C-alpha cells in the first residue's frame, strides 16, 4: 500500500489526547499502522499493517509490522485479535512475534508462506475462497500470474478498500531519496512504482 494520510472527522486520532497514536483510521472498522524500514535484497522498504474489526468484534491483522508495546496496546484496545494474515511469502518477518503475543489467534497465509515458515503454527492456507470467519466481510483474490510471486489481494466491503501488498508499490520521492541509491531512483520512476501510479515491480 502507498503512503496514506487518514483523517477522522477532520482531526487526526491523536489530537486532543496528548500523545501520538500509531493507528490511523481508514474507514469504518479499518485502521493502518506504519512500521519501520526493512531490507530486502539490499534495498530498503517501508512496512505497513492493516487492522479490520470484524462483525463479531474480533480483529483481523494483515501483514503485521514489528510489534512494539505501544502498538500492541493500541491494537488490544480495539478488540481481541482473532486472525493474523500474511498476503505473500515476503510478509513473514513479524508473524511469529504477533502469534506469541496472541496465541489464540488463527494464523493464515498462502501455501508458499506456510512452506517457508515451518516453525509457525498455521491454521490453514488461503486462496480465492475466504474462511467462514470473514466471508462476506472481506473478499479475497489469489493472484498467481507471476512466476516469482503469488499474493492475496483483499477487499474490505464496508469501507470499499482494496488491501494490496507488493502488487502495488507507491514509493514517495522522499523515501526514494532517503533510502534508495541514486541509480535505482529513476528505475522506480520509469517502472511507475511511485505515488500517483502504484505499479508492481517489473519481476
């Protein structure tokens, strides 16, 4: 997902509270949180997670970022974590930490991720058909057209929000200049992996 600035009734959620919150509202029962920067094949990438509150009050965590005490407290304040979801085999770094914090939550991923993370306890694999727990609330499509990457794309019905990981990359100019070498920056722009376009990587 690209960089999003979310507002709630014209105010950021931290205004008037005396502290900065990590969670930003995107829509009805939908939030996101930005994590730190991680390295992949020598290049820096930002991280972002999405939280959905389901109809039963339980939380659905998509691609969790590095867990901190502050972020965990905010998540717990929203409700019980029932599902932790990885969209593809690259989004696995922090699954174990969140599973340890919420041992009763179900852990879901693609078959490729399950095969890669044998040390984790997965509830099941995901493809085109959503599990009953979020069927009718979050739709999903299993993208397998690339020989290098399969990915689950999700659609939150109530807020009409598509939740996409690496199949849409929207780097800001600031991030490229701060984190990528000079010779990679024009490649990202030509590939339209920047804000305003959001194309996937060439591979």
